[in-house]
C-alpha cells in the first residue's frame, strides 16, 4: 500500500502541538499515580491482553543531517510499517517529545491495518548556533514489544560563511613607498556554492579582490567552496592610525535574510617624520585621552610635536574635524636645540554644552601640513564633557 502522509515538525523553538484525527482524542496530561499506589497509569494506546498483536517496524530511527547553517531548513522521511496481525495504533504527546507532531491520513481510529505503512517526515529549521543539535519525536503504539518509537534528527550547526583571519585584519605599520597588501579567506563548510556579488569600503582608495580557493586549500579548511580575499591599501594614506570597514555582499539567501553579508575591518598605522608626545596620548593609535571634565569649564591638552626632515618651519595649512568640537593651535618652540624641530600642539575643548566624544563618537581630526613626507595626519581625541 502507498505510504500515507505524516508530518513531524522539528523546530529549535517550542511549537504548539497540533494533533488530528484519532490522536486528538487523547488528553495531553502527564502520567498520574493511582490512589491505591499500585502502579502508574499507562500512557499510550491500550494494548490488548491477548493476541493477535500488531508489529511496528521502522528501518531507520535516526538521521544525521551532517552540517547545516543557521537559518536553514531541512527534512527527512521515515516509514513506519505494520507487519503484525492486528491494527497498529499510533499516538504522540507533547509532554514526552521535544517536537510537535501532526498525524494525517490515518484511518478514523488512527491505526494502520496489517501490511499498511505510513510516511513520517521530520522538518526542522536552524534558529541558533549550536555545536551539536539533537531533537526527537516520540511515537507511542499498541505494539507490546515496541510501545514507543523514538525518531531522531541530529547534526552539527555552523555559520553559513567563515572568515579568516577574523573580523579584524591587522596590517601593522604601513609602508609609505609601496602598496600594503593583506589576504584572507571567506569559505563555507555547509554551502556547496556561493558568489560574492559586490563589496563596499569606507575608504575609496582601498582595493578589494577575490578569487576562488583551490581544491587543496578548501580541503585544508574542510570547506565546500570559498574565495581568497586580497585587500590592498595605497602607500599615501594619512599618517597615524588607519582603519577601513569592508562589507562583502553574497548571493546566499538563508531563511528570511535576502542576502548574506560579511563585514570586517582592516587596521594599521602609518608612521612618519612626525612624533607626538604628551600626557594621555597613545602613539599606537594616535589617540589623545582627555578623560571626563565639566563641560562648563572645558579642558586643554598640550602635545609636543617633533618634526624631522623639514628645512622650513612646519605650517598647519588646514584642519578638518568630524564634529568640530575642539580648537587647534600650533606654535614652534624656538628654544628647542635638538636635531628635530619641536612644536606645541594645543587641543582645547572650549566651555559649552555637554559632549560625549568617546570611543566610536570620538573626535577625528585631520591636520594638513606643508611637510612633503607627512602632508596629512589624523589624530583622535577622546573625552566626555558633562
């Protein structure tokens, strides 16, 4: 006989139980003890005291789906056969399963005649990352030798795409004479094929290229498909800390997400003939930490700026700020007798309204100078005026 349709929906999140036909006549209550204390009440279809009996047969009770990405959906079909001499009755309860079950197209009493079979489809959707997933649908029967049948779906969950070396790529100290190149990989262990459709960068001079990974490289990372990513930063970026945010748009559609994007940041530092020294200044990131102070009073910081490889005086030609929150002035130290020139760079937060210029909201300052080796320098000022 052609298998009838039965659907067992397996979902990571709890789903309400929906039961049809004969199964709906069973009350979804946990087992209760008899008042006399003899034994627990039997749960499941009644089993005849004497034969003939049904015989529930399932060739496979567990399915390993391998590896699937978060947001993906899958299904697997089982078949339950009645190879006994009496009707096989099937029942499922929400209380003793980790999934919801819906029976359909069974006979009116929810049973299978001898020789009949019914298909059971487990459907699941990956809603959250998990190193190992295992859920089951428990089916109760009136077969005395198989009172319960546990149907299991299990596997590993991985992100749709993996990015190496990670969300932040460190360039280190940038060269001022030749392009700066850094490479990585974007690949998948669960998707057979995907394409990178386009990319965006926060700095227009940054160049991003990609080529398919070789079979040998894919094998080394246990990937199914992927790309070698190459990022090139020109040598003429402004002095100071460098950062660029890159986004790769793919053609992967997972669940409700129309297009899967991967974002990462590249960071580096371009040193030069200028050196800033002062209290609260962190040279590795060109950040001046001014701390917290009353907005009504304001605050001023002074950095020593040492200049090399410049015969004439240093001139501050222009200043650009993201929030225009500080005042900048540059004054030469005429008494300094060293090989380099020394200047005093004053950075003042004038009295006024409260400002939060910390972390991502910090003030970004670009200084444009007459130095051929350092025509542009970026400083970051971090403070909280309350």
